[in-house]
């Protein structure tokens, strides 16, 4: 009965926060292609959703599939709910579902602390030695480069040296077409969208 109740609540939360307007599909690169009016409308609604959802409800969404986890991670980022830092780090490291890792990296980048750097480094230490696994290494490197610049640390340097783990991963096999600096810019642009949404979120002002 308990599991049935949990599934029912997850479904209700998904209908309220994840699927309206196919929100989960837009939380990523699609945001950057929106017109100014579309983006303003989207960020306003995202900020309101981040205000409305509770900590418990966010935890339930993080136990769902990639759609729920992606949406929850964005709502966490918008509201600046750093209490989920360790949970997001665990989910990133576990890599249980596809597609959600970028959102975890985005949230850690918005938190912007040395603890977030450590979580990204732990992920890269585990997954860059695996060129056969094309997971979220590029998003994690982009987020790490961004935090390096913001915090004045240089944790990405050892990964990005000419013979470092990043180049070894890109070269494969199989070879991959990824540019670390492009991913830093991409994560930075997503952070800007999260910041725009945060202006419509009342959690931080309570």
C-alpha cells in the first residue's frame, strides 16, 4: 500500500511540475533557442514552480525517472536549495538514468561553492577513465571550468592537460567531438536562465 501511495504521489507531482507544456523537454539547450517573450514566460512559470514545491516533494521527484529528476534539479537550482547538494552529487556519481546528469551539473554550478567543485571532480575521476561511457563528462567539465573561474581555483587543469584524462576520454575509443570550453559557455548560459527564473522565486526571500 505504501508503494502504491508513493507512486500515486509521484504521478500527481509529475502532472503538476514536470509535464505541463512539456517542461522537462525544454530544460536544457532548447531554452537557449527561445524568443525573448517565450523565455520570459517560461522563466516566470519556472520560478513560481520553484516557489511552490516543497522539499519533500522535490525529494519524491528525485526518486523518479529522468524527466522527474531533470525537472527537480532545475527547481532546486532556481530556488538555491543547497540542502540537496549531496543528493545531487550522489545521483550524478551513480548515473542511474540517462539525460538527467546535465541538470545535476547545472544545479551544482548555480550553488557555486567549493563543495560543488569536489562533487564534480569526484564524478570526473570516476568517469573520464571510461571512454566507452559517453555520459555527462562534458557537462561536468563545463560546470567545473565555470566554477574554477568563479572561485579562482584550478581543479579542471589536471583533467585538461594535453595528456590528461579529458583528452584521453575524447580520443576514445570511440572518439568524440566535444570541446570543453564550449561546454563551459553552455553551462554558463543555462545558469543565466536559472538566475532569470530565480527572480520570480520567493523561496530565497522568505
